[in-house]
């Protein structure tokens, strides 16, 4: 019976040792991934983004040369570059796993598959849209004011107001008659 107990103890010790080694390899992989970042730049080098191993944006640089672009174009490029940088995270994770845990481990393969579903391939780059026409802003009533009437060659003259002639009976003081009467 002591042989069975000794064999069981050795088996438990081996499992414990394997679990500790596997845990140490996963910790090494996690430590390696902790400091990893991915940086992407636009083709014209006006925009640069950096994401960490969790896919979070850690740095964004927009050069002064981008000031001539439409803001919709700049924001679209920023989002595309972030997606592109994030899509490279599974590749980094796979390389870190290959060096620490190995890629034959079932758990490692599940972690990589999860990273690929969280950070899928970036969408293909679209052709830039043609520039929009300049828009003029109007500040004032929303209704259109009617255009002024066309100028006439000989506009009509206003008629003079007829005046009453004063008579001798008119007196400014009494307004036409006595107050006492």
C-alpha cells in the first residue's frame, strides 16, 4: 500500500509542478504583452496613432499639415488608423505566446481566437471622397426676404396735401369760437 501512496504523491507533485510552470509561462506572456504598443501612420504622415496591448488609444498626433483637410476626413483617418493598429494586436499576442506558452496549448489558442474576434482585420481603405462645395452660412431669419421691386424709370410723385386757406375769422386763440358762449 505504501507504493500506491508514494505514487499518488508523486503524481500530485508532478501536476502541481506542471501547473506552476504553466502559470509562470502565462505570467511571462502577460508581462511581455503589458508593455506592447502598436503605432500606425497615415500615408501622408499627417496623423499618427498608438494603441496599447488592450487596444486603448494611448497617443494621437495630428500634424499642422492636416489643418488643410476637412475635419470629416481627419476623423475618418484617425478611426481607420486606430482599427488598423488594433488589428495587429492578435499578431503580437500570438508571437508572445509562441515564445512563452507555446501555440499548441488549447487555452493559448482560445486566447488568440478571442483577440481576433475582439480586434478583427481593419476594413480596406476607401478612396477619399471628393471635396464638398463651400457652404455659406446665413445668419438671420429662415424665411427668404422678397427681392426689392425693380426700379422704375419715372416713379410717381406723391400728391401734395391740400391746405385750407385762412380767413379773417380764424383766430389762433379761441379755436373757432368763444368758450363762454
